[in-house]
C-alpha cells in the first residue's frame, strides 16, 4: 500500500477486529432529500424541513435544520 507521501507501507500483523457498517444506506439518501424524490419522502416532517433547508438560499436555514436534528439525536 502507498501512503499519502508515496512511501510503501505494510502492517506488521493483521488487524484484530472486524467492522460491519451500514453506511451504504445513505449513498443515495442525500440526493433524494435534495430533489424531493420520490415525493413520499416529503411526507416525513423532518425530511421535508431538510429538503426546504438544502434548497434554500438562506445559509442559516440550511445549517439550522441539520444542527437541530443533530442536537436532538445527541440528547436522546
């Protein structure tokens, strides 16, 4: 493997853990929110707010929608 500086690097031993992740669930999610398609996703109040926020020319509105949801998640 080549690192960012162009040096060849190799682990001296294999990693001793396994990660199972579901990040693929969001590969198309943001594009759907941005476009509001399929229309059914806008039936969810939070998704509708995010759709309006990301399509707004007001940066405070865009930033506020994401931060508000993050704070709710962190508090729960």
